[in-house]
C-alpha cells in the first residue's frame, strides 16, 4: 500500500541582518512543526552573488538546538564563539551544536559566484539542551544505491554509509542526486518519519508530485519510500528521524522549555552587548561586516506558549513558532 504523502510548500522569508537574503522555508509550517527532530528547513538559491550580494549574517546567538549547513554551490565561512573558523563547501557538512549557548557568523566567500544550499536546524531533547557547545565538520563519501543515483550521508546512516557527526536523537540527513528518469527505493529506518526536500527537478515521492523547494513528509511506520526523477534529473535532501515528542518554545534563534528560558536567553544576549562583555554566548572574533552583531527583536506582548507537533482534531498540526523571522 502506498503511504499518504504530506506536501509542505515553501514561503519566502528574509534571513539575516542589514543585508538580508531571501530563503524558502518549509519547516516550521502551519501544518507541521517537526520531521523527527528536524525543526527548521531553509532552502536558498541558486543566487547570483553579483546581484544578490550573497550571504552576510552577522554574529547572532543560538541555544537548545543544532545547526546543519549543506551547500550545493558556493562557499560559506563559519566563525563561532568557540574560536572555530571553517569553510563549508558543496558535499561537506558543518554541524554546530549550540547546547547551552553559542554565537556565530556566516559569510559567503569572495570565491563564491553562485550561492545555493540549505540551512537546517535540529531541536535538542531536554537531556542535551544544556550541553557544552561544539562544532563538527565532515566530508561524506559518495555511495551509489541504484543505477543513476548518487548519495552522500551527512547525518546518520543509510545504504551502508555512516556519518560520524554527533546528534542527540536518532536522525538521518542525505543528499540524493538522480539522473534523468532514475529512481531509488529509500529504506526508512524503523520508527522514523521521513521528509524529502526537493532542491531541483521534477520529483515524485511514492507517486506524489513534489515541486522544487517543497518538502514531502511521510509519517513513522513507512518502511520504504520510492523517489523518482523526471527526464531532466533531480536532487533532493532526505531528512528523517524518530518523532520528537517533547514540547518546546521556539522563538527567534532560541529553543527553550518555557517563556522564562527564552526570556533569559534574550536578556543574556542583549546584556552581553550592552555591558561590552562576551556573556554566556561568547564572542565571535574576526567577523567584519556592516554591523557587529544582530540584536534580538522585541518579545511579543503575550506569554510564549510551549507547543509540540501534536495534531488537532481536524488533522492539522499546531505550529510551534511564535516569533519574527529567524536569523
């Protein structure tokens, strides 16, 4: 029996500070907050940097989550308050676990002419939300699970390939490139939800047409998913994981378990700037840009509510985000 496929269509959102770039966001959505612990999915490009200005996201904070950066073209320099300076390139993954708190900047390099990629977030379970921050970089090997199909496993394990980057809940992240008219049966790990984020090309997921930049989602219990490319070929990202069952408050760049946690994180970021000290989020050294940091937006005039990926009686999901566009 073919499983039901939920298709989340993207919305355009400005990302970053003064030189904002436009991204296409599918998670979180009104219909759904998470796929596994994947809680945020932005897809951008291909952008001509000469026209768009590229990426220049000034230092900003994170806590309670991990960021996963994956590029299709271009280069992005990452700097963080741990002292990390790393360049992510196509076919490589940067995974930054914020834990109790970190700050970082992201800037496309002068060598970049076309910028194209995905920026993803993972919500951390309460047991790891206060972990020490860390940064990991990995270059996954290419595997060929079917004729005309190449894959790179950047998180988790699939098709005999495993990524060493550390995650706090069972997860899967894979780039799959399909030649024209190629198809592949994706074995879904036991108990995983699976999302298929389409980067390019015409794609069918278990018989359902999925447009570029949209995210097709299958609920836990499906054991195999067939991804098919049209005649021009296609590229997708597989994003999967065990259902995330905790409730969180997700606001701006922070994830907490209560209004008070998020309020404290915001005050810590702002007080560090006002007092001229690094604070709990540390300081990013070496960033040069139009502003020194991105200030936190004002909180809404109501209490932030803790929410999860639960379903209402009409079959829709309760949204988790109460925030202005995230950085």
